[in-house]
């Protein structure tokens, strides 16, 4: 049986794979595991804007309250706000209902402990075991049943927290925002305006069905056009739950997560605030980041793909800046998960302090050509690519051809039914050819379909 929890919680097509019944059971099991030693625990619940959110929220809350825990409901709010507010309100756990950058038919359940940290694999396994085995739980009655608590100032508390973290004003800066019709739609424009910026928000009218629809951090093209059209200084694109950020400079060029890590890492290093002179990335980080970090006499640690693994490394080794090319950036001095709005504020702080255009800030790192091809396969097959000798032979062929001038990375997605083929090197045409060849073999051997 495939593991229920992926790299970012439980995720699937809402009302089909992620049903209200499964969500109810997740609420029960999570409350029982996370708060077993506490008499009347509190679990904070937030969600993004997708249409299935209210349905799953109701099921989750019912599950939580049915085992005697109180549900603290904060409504539509970014994932990083749930991590912060869980700590701020002294809750025993936090849950966010979101499928992040995925399209509207998907949804997910993401769990945080009392410190706002994603759950360890062992705890997830325990929750999964309770659900799979239909393990008996203590079901209270009467006054021991959990209550629903609503905190009406949750958004304001999160916004005030973010504003306190930036020590510069933003007057004179014009910013274009792509809010992905998601959880950042109201909060991000308001924070930036309160800090003095001129803000032009787009894709900030969520209707439950348009989250991430040709917008957001995975569809950066329109943002880049809007920045140029409006003569803005910078553009920011969030994903549906606002834990990712991709930027755009004043010329309309994308500034990805690796470049943001370089910009913010150098800023923190110049102030003596970059712990151990180290930035944490992943195996998907562009080789250009390696070069930029090395030329600045800093260090780059690499982890498996997934912000949870970046965070684990940061916590274990005492680092305070890490993230992914996709825009999950963790400033561990301030929050325990990727935070798109916090990242935007830090990039703006770097711009103000350096008195430079964003294009000049981003020029500290040059991306080497990188090709990513996705192959959609059945979830039950996606982990089998490294067991097929035809696929392995095609990968080896590319590795030998690129030798020391590039690299090949093939991996199964932790959140989607995809196998990702990434090649990096000096010659874009060459790596494109090898990437497509590998993808075609994977599609043939695993009965999949190339999506790019």
C-alpha cells in the first residue's frame, strides 16, 4: 500500500481521493496522536481559497472535536500564517487545508506541531496506522466534546508579525503582485501598501474555482509582462497557499528561488546574520547557485527535494536560510516554513538597503541552462523508474555524455503523479535532447504521458 503522506502532507483529488470521510479520520487520528497527553487541546485550522476547502474544513473540524479537542478556526489564510499562529496562540497543533500550487481539483491536509514545524515521518506513520487499522480511539460525550473557537483577528495578527520583521519603508517602489487567486489575495497587497509601496495587485479575486489558474508562481509569464507594462520596480508571484514566491525584475526577467537565496544570503552575510556562512538548497538547485555561493566565500548545503528536508537540515545544523528553486524560502529566524510574503519583504529590504535595481541584485547569480520534463504516470508506478533497466540505461547514456559539464536528475514527485526529469549543462539544445529521450523511455516503460 502506498504511503498516505507525501513530502507535503496528504494530497489528492478532493471528494475522490481526499474524501470528507478520510479528512474526518485524519482530524480524529491527528488530534489523538498530537495531543494525547493534554486534557483539552486546541488545534488551529486554516485553508486556502479552493472550492473544496469548506467541505473538507467541516469534516476535519468534526473529526478534531469528536475526540475532545477544540478547533480554532481562522478561515482563509496562508500556510505560513498557520505555522506562526499555532505558536502565537499557544495551540497544540495546526492544520492547513491546501494543495499549494496544484490546480483546483486537488486539495490537501498539512500538519504542524505546537512549534509550527511539519510533522516527523514517525508521527505521520502513527496517524496513518490509526486510519489504516481503524484503531479504536477514545470518543468523549457531554461536556468533554470539543468546541469550535473563532479568532477574528488572525489575519491582522499575522500581518503585524510580518510588518515587525522589516526595518525599512517602501515609499517610491512600485510592485506588481500575482496573488494566484489564493490565500495571499487580501493580505499581501495590504501589507505592502501599509509599508508605503505602490501596489498593483492581479489575480486577487478568488471565486473558489480559479486558484492557480494560469497564474501564480508556476505561471510567471504574465507577471513579467505586467511589470514591464506598468513600469514597476519588481513583481512577485505567490502560489495558492502563499508559501512560495517567484519574483520578476524591472526588465521582466524571472528571479527564481535560487536567485532569491543568493540575494538574501549575501544581504544576511553582509550584516553578519547568515549562520555558519551557509545557505541550504536542494539537489534541484541550479549549478549557478553553487558558483555564486563559492565566489562569495560562502557554503551551499544540498538536501533531497522538499522544503521539509531543507528545514530538517537547517534545524539539525543550525542554519537560518534555506529553500528551493521553486520559491519555498525559509527564514528560520522568523518562521518555520516557507513564507512567500516574508520572502517578498526580505527581497525588498535587500533592494532598499543596496539602493540597486532588482536586475542588478539578481546578477550575483547566473542560471545555467536547465531543462525540466514531467511525465505523468499512475501514482502506484512513479517510484519504479529506478528499477527499469531501459530507463536506467537511457539515464546512464546522458550522464556519460555530459560528464563533468552537466548533470542528470530523475525523481518521483512527492505531491503529484509525476516523474520529473531535470538536466543541466552548458548547451541547452544538448540537454533538451537528452531530457526528451529519457522522458520518452519513461513514458513508454511506465505507460505514462509527457506533460511539457
